[in-house]
């Protein structure tokens, strides 16, 4: 059975990152419920970049960096 990385979750919670991630989930579901497919796709892409970054301990690329 796979063990979830609870140590990592605790670190993210302590850094306040889980609140932002949860808010991203709510915004994504709101877009899906509203039938805003293109917006949902962009929100999901942004969430994945953010999530990958926080799990790896990296900051996200900025718009100024061409992302």
C-alpha cells in the first residue's frame, strides 16, 4: 500500500501553502460547474505548476520569465 507523504503535508501546512492549493481547487470546481471549460483548463494548468513547485520546494515561473 502506498504511504502518503504526511511529512511533506505538514511542511506545506506550516508554510501556508495548503490554503492556497485548496482555494485553487474551489476556483477550479466553480469554473467546471459554471461550464467554463477553457477557464477550467487554464486554472488546472496553473494549479499543476503551483503544486509541482511547492512539492519540489521551488517557486513558480513568473509571467516576466515568459510563462
